[in-house]
C-alpha cells in the first residue's frame, strides 16, 4: 500500500512509519492552525507564537493518531491478527492488517477500539485545558489542549460514520457478519456504504470549490476519492481471497517455462530472450538444477563491452531465493510473497528442480474466469 515511507520507531513490537504524503498533511495543519484557528481564539497572538502553536498542534495530532491506531493493533494482537505496522499518511493513519479478522466479535472490538481511544484522549485533553491556570482567559496552553480535545472528538465521530473503511463501517460490517454469518455479504454492504459516502464527499467537494472554497473543496474530494478506493480495494481483496482459497500454486502455474542455461552470454541473453519473449525475469539452470533467476534489472548495469564475456550465472538476482515457492503452497501465500518483494512472477521449484512459473497475470485471469462463471451460474438460477 505504501511504497515511500520512513520507519520511525517500534513500540510493543509494532513498527511506526511515516509515509511521505504525511508531510503534506502536516504542512496543511500547521498552516490552518497558525493562520486561522489560533488567531481566532487568542486575541493579539503574534505570528511566531501562532506558528509555534500550529507545530505543537500538528505534533499533538500526530501522537493522537498513533494512539488511535495502536488501540486497533493491540486488540488485533489479542485475536492473533498480524499487523505489519502502523503508518501515518496524508489522510491520517492506518494499522496495516495482513489478514481479515477471524470473527465478527474480533472485527467489532478491533474497530471500536480506535474511536474509544480518541474519545478518551478528547476527555483527557479537555480536562487538562480546564485545569490549567487561566482556563477562562484562553491562554496559549489552554487553546492548544482545547484544540487537541476538539480534534480528537471530531476524529472519533467521523470514524464512527458507518461507511467502510472507516471504523464505523467496520462496526457495521461486524454487525451484518454476526447477523447473517456471511462475511462476503457484510463486506459488500460495508463497501457499498463506503462508496456512497465517498461519492457524497466528492460531490460536496466540487460544490464547495465552485462556490469559492477551493482548498476545502479539494480536500473533501480527495478524502472522498480515498474512501471510494479503499472500499473497492477491500471488496476486491476479499473476493480474491474467497476465489483463491485452498488453491495450490501448481494448479495455476505455467509448466515448462522458458529457462536460461547459466553459461549463456549476456549479449545473447538480451537478444534471444529479453527482446524475443518480452519477459523481465528468466529462471537460470545448470544441468537441470535451478540456480536462481536473472532480471532485466540485472542485465542493464553490465557494461556493453563486458556483455560477451559475462554470463547469466554471473549476474543472478540477489533475491532469487525470495522469488521461489513450492508447488503445494497456497496461491494466497504466493501473492503475499509477490507483494512483499514487489514482483509479479515467482519460480515454482521442488527439491531444487524448476517445475513452473506463477505470474500475477495468470492469477488475475483465473479470478476473472471464476467470477464470470459464477455470475453466469447465478443468472441461470
């Protein structure tokens, strides 16, 4: 999901990362707080003080979002749901789950934990604001903690909207799942509410932009598009999981793939393999034994004057082992490997012998065929 991110720290075994898009959010928050919010609640505030408070407010929101996502992650751990980490990005934060919750109860508890934490933080920050000296005079600290109380309350209320992938949408999905016993149906309904909310936000965003509120309108529209995309992504992921469940790699792999002898010169490899077959990865064999693979990225750095003397065996991909999977492994596991290593082709090997290749294109084609056949069956019935 996130390709350009910075790992910050690890707490309780959860890695916290910052996607580069979060800096856009941070700048917008500091700008809006320093230029609008704090000057409106503190009379005569200087520009430097307003900027400093804007930065403090952004940092407070940063901590609040982390705690919100941590609450999800801690409950997920209670139910043995694997969390890859917590990432902050332009639309807030997300606890990255590697799999769906095992039950409606676990889904509900994990989803509701975030808003509960945000409401708790709102109460804590408001209590601090009221206890500070000068609470009635809106001092800088009082204004800062009042803002953090407000933003956490807003965060909790917005997340409770019953539209997937918001926490409220997950609560709705958990309720439908518990009522019907059908996770697929619950996900379709939850994703449908997410798409509806996203469409409403996009429409309102364009309307606001047309009436003069360009920045606010664009922000609404972007949030709406994100919700629509996330809802569709979740629905697609569940569909793929359902259609690929219990299918082994050997069923979808291409047997007898094109291979390259390890003593093949690089210049011959370029002309007669990459240019001829238009593949970006080829398995490399020596006397029938799989050594690894050679990628287009491995060929490019070889100087032209050395391509006649160097061979495929000399430039094997360093991550060849990671690009290999067994024939009896589930296709879903193979997809996780592809995602982890950002590849679309895996070598299928057994006892050191190459027996096939599995590609994302073949997986997608299989899903498409099964969906069409399923739709045709439903139409006949």
